[in-house]
C-alpha cells in the first residue's frame, strides 16, 4: 500500500547537504499496549518509513492512527508498564538499532541527537523550576558547560526562539508565560544541543491559530538554519501542506500512503488519503454536503458537488435579537476589592430564522461567553436578548422555564457533556420528563428511539452508556438530546472542534440536514475559520469581548475590512495549493 | 502579601469564635451542672459550690459565655477540679515532655517515610513493591496498643535495653534514656501509613508530562526521580507534615500513659476520666488557636516551595 | 441521513455501567476476593453474636482464673492454684470461738437452711479452648463479643460520618457562595482542634452529661465518632462537587431545565458515589481502631460489656505474669479483620478507578 519514498531529489531547493542514506529508518514497527491482565491492543501494526537528512516529514493521521505512538517509540518514551514493542521491529539511526540499545546509550541520543517537543507545553515543563534552569540542565548534561557559560547560551537560545527580554524571562516559571511562549521554551530546550532530528508531536494543536502560525514559521526557520530534520506529527492537513517535504498518512496503526508532499496532495492514490483531503471544509468552495470517508472507501468517489448558497435575503424573519449584551466576571483582589474581568463588552447581533450565524474568534475573545449568556447559563451583566417578543434576560427563572426548551446548546467536549452514569435512553428521556413532553413513559421511549434514527445511531444505543461510543457518536447523542425539545435556536459551542476531520464532516452534515428539515437557527461558535465559513450565512468576528466585524460569510472572507480579521485569515494554514503558488 | 496576611487574620476571627461557641455549647450546655458531673468524684460539697460559683452555673447562658471569654483572654482557667493545680501551670509544664517525644518522632518519621517512599517508587510495580505494600497493610492493622504492650514487654522488661517507664527532670537524660523506646515504637507504627501516603505522592508525580520531558532530555532515571519528581512531591509531603504539627503539642497520649511521661496528652486523658473540664477546655482552646496560626504560617511557606501559588 | 459509520458492538443486551464493570474487576482480583470473604466471615459471626446465637454467655466465669489454653494445658497456673487453695480453706477447721461469739447459737440453724437450698456448683474448667482471663471467662467468646462491639461501632459510625460528610460536602460544593462559606467555617472550627482532642472532649462531655446518659455504651461511641469524623469525607465530596458542577454534563442538565435538586442528587451524586464508598470503607477501618483505643481508655463500651479494647486493657497487666493469650486473641483477630478490610478497600478502590499500576 505504501509508495516508495523519494529521497528529496524532487525538491532541488532543499538538496543542499542531502545524502543518499536516510537519517532515521523505521523498520516494521509493531507496538501493543497491555490494557489489563488478559487483553492487549495493537496500536501500531508494522510500519516502515524513512526520514531523510535535512528535511521535514509530516506524519498525518486522525486520533487512534498510531502516529504519536510511533514517534514516541523512536526515543523509547512509551510507558514502560504497558507498552510492548515487538522484537522484530527496528529503528535504525546511524547504524544502530535504537530499540536494542542499552539504556545508557539511548540516553546519549536523547536530547542531544534526537529531541522531542510535545503537545501540551504547560504540563511538559516542570512547574517548580524556572525555564532557565530547565534549559541549562540539558546544556550541562550533554554539552558539559559550566554555570556561567550555560546561562549565556540559554539566553542566546531564548533569543533565537523569539522570547522577548530573555535576560529577565530566563528566571521566569512556566506558569508565568503564555502558551506560545512555553512552546518556544520547549523548542529552545530541544535545539539546545543541535540535534539532527526534532520530533514535534502536535506542537501547535493546543495553541490559537495566530500563535500556531508563529510557531510553525519558527520551526521551519530553525530547520533550515540548523540543517536538521523534523518529524512533524499532526492531524491538520492544512499545516502539512505548508511545511512538509514528505508525507506519511496513517490510519488505525498502518501506513496508508507515503510520498512527497506534491504527490500526496496532487495525486493521492489511496482511498483514505483522498477522503481525508476531500472532507475538510475549504475556504474556496462550499459544497451542499461535505464528502465523508465512507464515500471514498466504498469506491464511489463523488466528483462535483453543487454549491450551497448562503446569506440573508430581505424577507428573512429575525428570530433572535441581542442588544448590547455584556458579561463581566469578578475576581477577588486586594483586601476587600474585586477585579473586573469583562469577558463580553456590548455585543449586538440579529439571528434570522433557519439561518446560521457564525461567531469566530480566538481563545479569550468571549465567543463562548456570548453563547452561554444568551441561554442564561451565565447571568448577563447588561443588555437584552429579544426572543418571541420578550426580553429573555428580564424574565424570572420560573417564566424563563417555558423558553428554555426553545434555545438549546451542544457543547464542545463530547466526553464531558453526557453524564457517564446515565444510559443513552436516560439522557434522551430526561428533558422530556422535565418539560412534560409525551404522555407516558412508553411514548417518550418511542420518541427517543425515533430521534436516534434521525441522528444516525442504532436503536440498541438506548441501553448503552456513553463510554462505549466514539466522540462523533456522542455528539450525535448530544444533538438528539437537544432535538427532544424541538428548539428554535441551537447554539453549537465549538461542537466539532474536538472531533477528527472525518468525523467532523459527518456531524456537520448532520447539523445541516437538521437545519434544512426543521428550519432551526444556529449560532455556530468556533475558532476554526474554514468550518465557520462552510456552515454560516453570516459571520461575526470577536476579539477581546467586542465585535470586530460583522458581515455575510462570503463577503467577510473575500473582503475582510478590519485588520484583525485580515490577520486571522492570513494565519489559516492554506495547504499545499497555496504554498506551491507562493 | 500584607493584604493577604490581614485578610487571613481577619478570617481567623469567625473560626475562633466558632471554636469558643462549640466548646461553650459542649461544656456548659451539654456537659451540664458540675454538681451532677462531679457527683461521684469529689466529695467535698464546699469545693463543688465554689466551682459552680466560678462557672456561674446559676447565671443566664450569655453571662456564662462572657465568663468563658474572659478566661480565655486572661489565660486564667482557674484550677483543675481534681488536683486544684492552676490550669495554666499544668499547660506550661506538660508541653515540654510532649514535645521531647513528638519532635524527634516527626523528624524521623518524615525522613524515613521519604527515603522508603522514594525507594519503593523507584521499584514500582515489582514484586518488592507489592510485598512491601502488603507488609505495610498488615503492620497498620495491628493496634498501636499491641505494639506498645509487646514492645514495652520485650524491649524494656525482657531484654532490658530501655527503661520500661519513667521520666526525669533533665532534658538530656530524657532524650537519651527515656524517650528512645516510645519514639521507636511510635516509629514502627507510623512508618507504614507514611510510606504508603508518600509513595502515592511520588507515583502521582511520576505519571506527569514533565517527567517524560525530563527523560526525553536524556537524564538518568535516578536524576529524574531525585531532582524533578522529588521537588514536586515535596509539596504534598510538606503539607502532610504541616498538618501534623498542631498534634505535636498534645503528644501521643497512649505513649505518655504507658510510659508515665508527664506530657499534655496524659494530662488530657486523666482529665477526661475525672471530668475535669477546665483542663480540657483550656487545652482545646489554646491548641485551636495554635493550629490556626500554624496553618497560616504553612500557607505562607507554600509560596516558597510552590511557585504557582498566588496570594490573593 | 448520514449512515452509521463507526462500528458498533453487535450485542444488544444492556451494557454494563460503572458498578457492573467494577464488580467484574473485583471478582477477578484474587486478593480482594479473599479479603472480602474474610470480612464476610467476621460479619456473619457478629450478626450471630448480636442475635445471641453465639457467645451470649461470654460473661460467665466458666474457667479457673487464667485458665490455660487447651494447647498448653500443662503449663503452670499459679493463679488458679491460689484460687483453688483459697476454696479449700473451707475445709480447715475453725477455731472454736463460740464462747465469745454472739452469733454462735444460730450457726447450726443457718447451716441447715443453707443445705436445703440447691446450689448448682459449676465445676470450673482447668483449661479453655484459647484460655481464660482473670475471672475465668472464655477468651474465645470474649473475642467474638468484642468483635461485635468494635465492628458495629466502626461500621455504623462510618455510615453516620459518610452521611453527614456527603450531605454537607454536596451542599457546600454545589452551591458555593455563602452556603459554601458557612460549611467551610463549620469545617474550619472542627478541624482547628486536633482530632484526638476533639474526640476526647466530646467523650468527656458525653460521658458526664445526664441527658446523654441514656445512650451510654456503644451508641455513645458511635455518636462521638460520627459527629467528629465527617470532616475528611466532607472535604473530598465538596471538592468533587466543585469539580463536577462546572462539567459540561451538568451545564447541559441546566440547559435542559433540570432543577438544583435534580442536578445535585440525580446527576452528580452517581458520579461521586464511588468516592464516598471507598471513604466509607476506609473510615470504618479507622473507626474500628479508634473504638478499640477508646474502650481501652475506658471511654468506650460500658463496664459490663466487652470490646477488643477492654481485652487489651486487661492484657496489659497479664503479659508480665506470662499470660499472653488474651493479648494474642484480641490483637490477632483485630489484625486479621483490619488487614482484610484494608485490602478489600484497596481492591474496591482499584476496581472502581482502575489505573495501570
């Protein structure tokens, strides 16, 4: 199934210093995990790949593909109690098999010749030591530097990774830095000893999109400058297109396809790769339905889709109007004082019936708070929410109960929004009991079963517990729960952000189908600009609690007027197509 | 930081008031009339009448409360109902022996606990680990009483390594001759639970992400444990030690009883047996205050060991 | 509609929830199961004892003083010999004092009357299965009865403390605000006083209160331990409720219109109950140990009752004269029970929250 990997000759610009033999070769890697005394689970099922010198290899896959496990196996960083690496596997680096090396020999390689940066920089740094201490530690270990020299070098490294005021920051503790800065510190530690290979395990997934761009640029610059290779693990094909020379696509522990970035993006041969490329929403097209994995795996690859028109017409009825909504949180400060944290400052918008308003912004922009405040899950500090002729914020809790069922919400984390101790049946029937929907228990059960059909889950799910379902399935259950009350407005608060790309496409299609059928209005909140453009008729951009720009979806992406909106759009990884034309 | 300090001191007041109220409720209301309480224990009617007058038993409750408050503030709880010794004197003279036992015990207990816990954490999952855990569980299920009875018998009576009981007036002699056996026995008993607890602290830290980073940097397993893990595990360990500090003053009443050590714990036990309320009340109030101040000191200390802590 | 793409398990029966999964894991844990059996064995014995089917006559002095255990029947028993010797004194003829003794004329009459009364002279046993105490009471029966006292106190007090701790913790953690502040204040008051001191203070007051005199004995100890022991559980439950109340499933419950009560007890409590169960178990062990110490000091069960603690109190003086069986019986049975209970608690905790060790 895998193509032979080109050795970098195709990209002449990067040919400087490239040798014929690869830097690192993975041969038939097999990794299993012990779940309990009797069961093991095979996470990586015999993969082989090669990383050339002085190039970037992207290891792409969705959750459960085994990409992280493979990368961690290189340096022996898998949990020793549960991980079993097959003795037939080999990882060759400079003529040695890293899997068979002694612990001491492996330690010589770690941090010095091969280093790693992880996904969560906050927890990957030791919270009780300063960042300088942690960088100096590795310098003293591998480079034998003494105190003063190490400190100087640490400051140099901090400057190189772009930390402002490095002489001061060197003594800062990790929690005093922002997420982006923490990741830069991790990178500084990783390149301190001039390694030949940098393994980057989803380093930007936890960061905002503007910061993500900065970190990606930094890694690319360092790769060129130090002539090191980068093994970049990610699920985001857009990122891959921008930075990679070679691409390896994994699914369920196996390699589906590998090749140069041009081959993979231009002429993918594997069905899964094609599906993965196709089911991401894109900024330049908006098909009626997103293609999903199954479409490709069953051989029937859809060709052209009709475009879906979006936008408001003058006849559209306004169902929800928000006027100058404000929400301030208070934290205690000083002896008796309170510190005000304004999360939302005077936000106004209108939502039309049967249409979608996308609210987009980075973390801390206040977009989620807007959604929660409209539903009165937070108590608003100021403003009005006009629905069906009434100001919802002014109603008493008793009066508001009647309106509660008409505005519902689907949360972000599918693993946290369903009560682990309730069966799916309980979850669906509970809202019906509270709002007196259906006249008997039997009728409610019937309604619940019908809703399961509607969201594409089997009726046997009624008696099962949430932990038996995948993320995408749980989101469907959450959507079904909202549907029991037949709401007029559905707030989707980052509802697809935690899902894999292929699953995301399914859930987005489901949401769209439901909107088409029930004419529900959506408030679609997300940080992902491409998804928002796909789903929304109108878009509202937020930053620091305020509305930066508000326009029809197509308009805002073609002609962003505000500087912030432009910056946001520029940070979106464009994928290979844009990269090539650059 | 000053604002934090002031706020904390301010917050102590309602707690202290609560303790006073609780004790008042217990001793003056539930406890009842000293006449009945002491009925079988003191035969001198004049003495009982005196005591009742002192407490103001015939006065309305709020006046009784004021009397109690005055006692606290002036450190004058009157005299023990049984020995007639001044309560403040009792307190001051008995604290010393208690501390002579408890302070070395706490130090040794913590040191051994940490050492063993690191050792066990290092070999986690192995047979040694499991055997040690089982031994600990069994050790913890034998009552302290049995340890003391048997220990006193074996080491003091049979082998004669230590005196079976006793105390002297010299601090040095106490520390070297009379304290070792009780401390040793208490150590036997406390090492097991301490070891289990500290081991769990270490294991929690080992599963954190930053340990993976440390290994990825190429550090030896020993360095990872002793430098990175230890430093983080010290935080909950010090919390645990801090929580034990208020208990130092009262000492281990069982040890003091068995070994005839004139400490505060034994005093309290005797007082309970004799329904000697003034002694119990005084000890409780002062220990409560002491505890609150220790807690505040520990919270301030936190900033020094855990850089993430913020004073708000 | 989009088809079902993710593979679903083929079975259609009711899937296991938390408890059934935990149960399965527990059954596979051999150490846990053995411990459970041991604990069950003790429980059965104390139920039998409570109903009076066994050891009801523990107080009868059936043996000689310090009767030897059957397995070392031959050992010298000075105390028994002294007692027997004392009895035999009756055979020594008395010096005749009838000349000066004012009661002398009546002796014959009284002698005759006494002979007419039937007195069943119980033959005192020389040895008992595990020996006898100073009054010749059967150690085995005492141990069983003692187990009853200690275990009943431990379990019931643990339930009481768990009930209070969970209720307070739920209210404080869920509502926060001034309700939370109130409970925190209450908690601070109780925890400012070192635990032992608190228990002793309560013991002192309860023991001497005329009002509470009616509860003397086991109920009093339960009351004391329950009223002072809720703080640990409170702390944990409060932390759990604070953690869960901002979880999305609770937010979702609020969004669909669930009331506070429903959220607290129908939504959150099932997610917290396994923590409470483990705490309950641990507290039971701690309270058993505490009861033993309280009874030892005389603040526990009343004089006419027996507990492992009172047995150890007697044993304290017996060891010097070489009578070790009461100490061994009480100490060992307590050790076995507590070890089994502790291991069972550990197994329960691992079954409910498995982590790869």
